[in-house]
């Protein structure tokens, strides 16, 4: 497990350039930081590698100007994470194995996506050296077209009952439903459209952050 603390996993902004409807990505990130996000995951499925690296470096530079520490996590692309000195890598079931990430980035945050109890069992997630599980989609979402079937709050609670790993919930989460997602057992929330597509991303981040701060955290069993 990495040197980063759990509070840093509370509110992830997951980027999606195409969904930044009202502002350029870097402005969205700055606004979201001002609004209280704790972590950024750069998730760009179609950017050419060279642009991906350039964007990751720009983000790293922006985050270095912020007084509190906001980790930059790269989705999928371990090579991009190495190239930009990222704080972490988030991978899915089909991506590079976490043991390999750990070997090259021993202190990094490592997150793994799961969308069912079966996923957790099949990868023996409880035995893996990871910092959190990304769990979802909790609700149906147009943002990820190839997403698995939504697990709902019940599915999240079921996953909560079989692992002590921190759970970061994703999929259709916004400030309206955030409290019930936390109540079902999430330790953190990850959002794309709720912040990226917002007219006022700072306000949107602030509302989510307020819900997190005012909700009693789930007790590990
Ligand atoms: N993985 C599961 S759902 C999802 C990802 C990347 C997209 C979440 O996007 P949104 O807009 O917050 O529903
Ligand atoms: Mg992936």
C-alpha cells in the first residue's frame, strides 16, 4: 500500500475532455480543486500517447501550485504514469497487472476497478497490494458506454460486506445521490459528468465535497 492517506481518495474528479462542455479541461480541474476535490484521475481513452503525456505533465504542473497535496492518478496507462511522475495508476480487469505496477512504482496509489463480487473473487482483490477498489457503475450512466450492468446501492453494500479495502464508488453519482452511496459503504466517490459537464464545476465539486464532509463515514467491520 502506498504512502498516500485515505482522505485523498474521498472525491475523485475523473477527466473526460469530450465531456468538458463549458470550459477547457485545465479550467475544469482548477475549478474542481477550488471546490474541494481530493484527487484527479486522468482518463482519456482516445488521446494519442504524445498528447496524453503532454496533458499529464501540464496537470502535474498545475497541481504543484496547489498548497494541499492532490494526487494525480493515470487511468490504464502505466507508461504515461511513469513518464509524467504521476502519483498513481488505476487499472481495470484487462489492464496491466497490479504486481507489475508495484514493482516499478512501489509508493504509488494503485486502484483496481471491479463491477461485481465475482470480479473481486476472480482477481483475489483482497490479497492484492492495492489502495482502493473502484466500484461501479453504481447507477446507469451514459459516460461509459461499455460499462457493466449497474450494481445499485444493494450491489455496493454487498461488495462492502466482502472486503475491507477502501471502496471508491463510480457511475451516475452526483450531489443528490452521494449521501446514499456513502451510506451503502463507499469510502470515496468518483465522478466524471457531475463536474466535467457542469456549468459551474467549482460549485458542483463543492456540493459533493460538502456531502462527503457531513456524512458519517462508513465503519469498517
Ligand atoms: N466506470 C464505471 S462508470 C464510469 C466509469 C469510468 C463513468 C462514470 O461517469 P459519470 O459521468 O460520473 O457517471
Ligand atoms: Mg482500463
